[in-house]
C-alpha cells in the first residue's frame, strides 16, 4: 500500500472513530514531500514524507494526522509572529499532545508531554521554555527529558531561525515540481511540524478554520464524541486565549529608547583595538496608562488593571509612568518616576469617551514612548491615532480598536 493510500485510510478511520478530527483533516490537501522528515501543515496543506508514513502503525498514523489538525485548530500557523520557529514548534506540541492523549490517541513515547503545561497556550509555554537554560533544553528544563529536548541540549539550545515561506512539498505524486520546499532541516519536529500560513491568505484561512472548528465541535458534541479536554481546547481555539502580558512586554519594549553607551564596548571593533560604544536600550521612556473608570467597569476589572499597572512599573521600568483615570472626562492623572511605589486611585463612574484622555496628553505636552489603554472598549474613539503607539487591552471578547494594537485581557 502506498503512503497516500495509507493516509487516505487513516483519514477515513478518523471520520468514523473521531468525527471532530475527521471533519477537519479533510480540509487539508495532501502533498507528498520527501524533503520533510515527518508531516507538516500551514493551514491549507498536509505535507508528508512517504517513508515516515509507511513506518507508522495505523493507530499512530491517525494520531499524527490528528496532531496536525490540532495545530490548525489551535491557530498555530497564524500565531508564531517573530518567535523562534523550532521553539514555537515545541511549545505548540506541548499545548496539543496531552489533548490527543486524553482523547484516546496512540501518542508516541517520544512525543512532547508535560503535565505542568496542560491547559496552557502555546504562547505561555513558549515563554516558559524560552526562560529556561539553553532556551528549553538541558537538564534543568521542565519536562524536556525526551529525545527531542536532549537533542536540543546537545546542540546548545533551540535551532537558529531559518527562512520559512510557509511553502513545502509538491502537489500530488510529482515531487520536485511546484512550490519550493521549506525543509525542516536539522530540527526534530516529532510527529509533525507546524509552518507559518501563507501571508497573502493568512487572515482568511485563520477565519475559515475558526468557523470549521466550531462547526466540527458542535457536530461531535451532538454525537457525544467530544471529550471534555478537547472541548476546552476548542473553546480556546474559537476564542483564542492570548498571553497578553507577553505581548504587552514586547509592545512597550519595542518602543524603548536606543542610545549609544560607553559602559559596554562594541565587541565588533574590539579585535581592531578600537574602543567604541555599543547601541543599548538603557531605559524605557515615559509610558502613559489610561484606565477606563466608566460605570461599565467593575471591581474585578479594576483589580486586574491595578495589578498590571504595577507589573508594567516593575518589569518595564519606564522613566516615568503616567496613570490617567478617565470615563467621559479625565478625573485624575498621577505621575510616578522610576522606582517610586505606584499607588492606584481610580475615580469615575460615568459614560465612556476615549477622546478626552488623548487630548489631555497633548494638552499637557507629554511625549510618551507608548500608551496602554485598559478598557472594555465601549466608548468613542478619536478619529485619528496619536503619534505614539497605542496598545488597547480589552476585557471584551471580539472588540477591536479602529487603530493601534488590541489584545484581550481575561478577567
């Protein structure tokens, strides 16, 4: 039996035995790709190495196909951003493999599994792995004592980032024609790799997958074939859980002031005997945090806002932190220099209008590195964005600001 026939049989078995996965795996167009090591997907195609497919038992092949389906259902082809590709694959595997195991699939012993990661998003797991010695490898890492992690440790950590255009393999049975390959190179992606979705169709394909995942979950639930752990995973996929704290840190740090410093000589010119300064970000410039104190903001929201304002002050350490409380008007503005204890004093309770807060910043001549607006997004927006970047942290699902960047805060 050829590899493609084995995959076709495995897909048919998924349709019968695991209807959620069966409905979704049929969305992926099969692509034979001898250049990859195992399987891969970017949300549109399912690439496979024929030798790898032939090496798997029928039950393990079903599990590997379901693994790729969960990468798409979890939004992984669209969410990597600037993260390291190899470490992102590890984090995404940790996020889905326990779901497969709980659903009764034949999960391999060398697949990435760690009970402490259960329920965490790929973004959250990525941050944990990135903070570990050697980027997640080594003896001190959590749950990385399998073949893949040991390989990373031996090579000095996760592999270096490589170009990935989201392409790979060829259609049908004619390898060598069509798109260029994106070989997964020296990395071991376990049962299957997740690649970036093609940029020209990323938004459309992500939206289509969300609709398909919701429909497949509903149908499987009616049939009584949707395990509880999988149901929770699907809920997060349809309404993605974002580690907004990590996004916030990256957002504000990207606006950090860069200047030349003599404290650390530039190593590039040291061999030439030249003592030159290096470009470093010594401090974050002023940050403005707008706090929505309108009547629709309750105690739970204000408590979460307070905790995160203090987190910004402690972790980012801006030169000055301005905390501005506003509903339909600005009621209070507190200034906290670096190192000063931040006290939260919300005041308001009326309607919501975002325009006065931005007008206050302009009127008082502030030039912040960036601004963060903590809100439920119910209000009037300024017609045009200010000159500084703005991050909207929303407590409302699906709400998007007309400009700036919007992230979700779950209370």
